[in-house]
């Protein structure tokens, strides 16, 4: 969840690292720090965002062409200056940054304390740097060997980078269950949690695999070895990523930019997979394993957070269009409840980052049972993409805002294509309905553009409810997962307590909360349950609730009874979430801005959850 960046080359390291930390700040922003190596190690770290670090180090010695930097999302130890990374060894000669959790830190700490080591912070990371120091001194090892021996004793997840005052022209990095990418430039090297700090300088990268250690030495070729000390070979990849994709592009926030990118990103998710003129859908990742899908006993979708809501939407799709029993599981719970998994099951893992720790752990368990593993991820080369048997990229591009928007609708798009592809191959949908859905799906990007044009209207509605303390989101059928997602968006970025419910469940408890101060957002685009939704709205109004209704264009009945209506283009019912989710994103965004919240970096959250 933390962000790490390191540099060794012929330029000054500090400005490169600080710029990289700014790009990685979406991964954590409780504190930030750097260590620079120039004769000796100079470490500067500060609670708060990267700018706090910049202010703190302004008048300090920042020279050096080797350095490491870190932006933290607190796990072990509260967010403060002392617990901020980097952490240094007892003799001050080794500095380390770390993303992950060392699970056996307490045992290691006790053993090191008996050997005379003293600790200053509350973190597990400090234990690791002392362990490296102990091996280095005791066995007279080069730093990469000391790192290898220490990691052999460490249990848990990590991506680390280490510098050593005694070997000033060397960087050592390692990973296990946390991402790390090596960037290869002209006489310079970069290590980072993802490619965003690197792309300005080089597009040539290597994604390290689990339990690999990379040693970079000035003027020499890098080497990659396993913890078992076996030399590894890697193919250098060339990234198709442009620097402007990582900028705000004139928008006030990344989140607003990403909301407005959705006509493009949804179209990109369909590109090469759908042809409305010829009337076909084909999802490349499925084709080789189509028989496994067709003959599957069950489809099990595993995910966390927003991706779980996309998975819940897919449950409706796969059962409706492909007639395959489908289950949706929280990855964090799935692996711990001894689930029944058979070789005829298909496991679909959803993750924007492709690095979600709980999802990866659940996949590992499923693989042992012989199920087919399919990944739906956004980040090329990510751990889930490499671990699964097959899969599909969503092609949403970099998503910097912590609250997911464009990645979510891209997931919905790919899952819709998968269900259409599978339903047609199985013969569970008619040719005419199949073609109707294809045409309707092809028109979705243009319809999203029309929804985005409602931003000012939605902003006016936001002004009316921005001071609410609670909110309720209701949806039926395909739009129930969107009610959950709308409530999550409001919670994430505006800090208003909100809950999503199936509309009919409102009277089984939540109705007790409704009064004149309670906004109730109702997604009312379902043709199949329209009258039922109207009844739900009437129940809310009878208790003086404030109703905000998302309706299809031209709706007159609900407009007469709701306090506010947002009209979106009509579409086929299974596709309505691709449109109904957009106004909910905008509503949450405008409310958060009006409340003075940090939209892109909401408190306590991080973009990529790479620890359990």
C-alpha cells in the first residue's frame, strides 16, 4: 500500500525521488521520507504528505546520485515522524524502505534485542533493517547477501529497497507479494512500486517476481537472483504509457478527470472485442478456455471493495445471460472459510491494481483445487495477471484518484462482454437479443458523454444535501450493486455515512432511519421492476425523506413525487449500471468538494491494498 521509489545514476537523486513520491502518493500519504547517499546517509522524513517532507528538507544537504524514498500508509505504528520510512540500522549505515508487513517481526525483534539491538520506532520495518545489519556484520557479507539471508528469515509480504554506506554505488531491491518494477535507463536505474515514477525517464522495465532480489551496481549490469540464490533471466518490457496520462490535464482533481474519461475508457474496454456492424462479441482471454466456461459447474467471482460491487453485477449477468450458477465472494473472507472449490469451477478475480493481497491469496488457494483462474485487471504485468491461467485487461489506463471510477465502469464493460460472449456460445440467449445488446453496448460511450453533461445539475443537488450525516442508496436487480457502489463513493470521499440496500429491503430495517434529514438516492431505471421502485419511493416520501431519483429520460411518474430527478439515457436493462453509476460518482465528488474534503487522497485510504 505504501509507495517506494529509488534511483542510482548520474543525476541528482533527490528531485527524481520527490517527483516520484508525488506520483506515488495515491498509494499512501500518512508520511514521507528520503535517504540520500553521498559519503554518508542523510535521511529526512516527516509526517503528512510529500510537500511536508519537501518543506522540512528545504535547507538540508540533498546531494547524492543514489537515494531511496517512501510515502507511507500506516500499518505497524501510528503515522508520525518516527515511524515514517526510511528506517536505518543501529550503526546508521544501512537505510531501508518497505511496502508490506513482516508477520514474524515480534520473534525477530526479541532475538535481535538479545543481541543488543535497540529500536526507536513501532514498525516491523525497523526490525528488518536491523536483521540485515546483523547478518552483514556477523558474517562479513556484501549488502545483497545480507538482504538475502534476512529475507529468508522474514515471514510476510514485502517490497524493499536498501542502500549501504559501505557500498555507496549499489542499490538492492526485493519483493514478495508486493509489487516492484525495475526501470532501466541510460547509465541509470530506478526501482518503484509501479511505473508512474519511471516513465518520464525510461519505458524499459522489468517486473520482479516473488522472492526475487535485484542488485544494481554503478557501471555494471544488474543481476536478479532468488532468495535461494539462483540467477534469474528476465525479458525487458517496453511500456505503452504516456506521461500526460499521469497528469490532471486541467481538471481540479484526478477523480474528476477520471470520471470524464469514461466515454473513452469504456470504448477502449470494448475495442477489438465488439463489432456492432457485424454483430459479434469475442473476448480473447476466454477463447482458449471456452469449453471450461461453457461446462463450468459454477463461476465464483472474488474481489474486494469497488471490484466486489463489479463482481456482484457480474453475478446477475452470468446467471441471466449464460445461465451458469454464480457466486460472489469477498476475497478477504473466501480464503479463511474453507470453501468448497472443484476442478469444474471457474474463478474470476477482479482487481484494478492486480496486486490486491487478499485476492492473490484467495487465488493461490483456488489454484491448488484445480479450478480455472481468470483475471480481470487493469495493470499490465501485475501479479494477478501473471498468476491466473487467462484473463482480460480492462484498458482503463492509470487511475490515480483513490476512489475508483473509470476502472469500475471498465470492469463492468469487460464483464458484460464476457457474459455476452459466453451466453451466445452456450445458446442461452437468442440471436436477436444478442444483437440488440451488442448495439446497445456500442452506444454506451456516447450515452455516458450525455450523462456527464448533467454535472452542473448534479452539483446543484449536491449543494442541497451536502450537510447530511447519513444517506441511503436503493436499487433493484442489476442496479442493486450500483446502489452499494454509490454509497461507498460517498463514504470514501465525503465521509458521510451511507448504506446501499436492495430497494425492497428498505422496509426490513433501514426505513426506521428515514426522516426529513435523510437523503435517499433511488436508482429507478429498471423497466422490469419500475412499479415496485415507485412504491419504494412513495414509502420514503411518506416518512418525509429526501428522494433523489436516477430515472430514464422522459420519466414523468417519478419526477412528480421525487424531490430531485436526474434523467439519463435509456438503454437495455442489463447495461443500465454503466450509465446509472456515473451520476452517483459525480454526486459524491461534488459533495466532497463542497465539504472541503481531499477528493483524491481521502483520509485513511490507499489505492492499492497490498497487505492483508
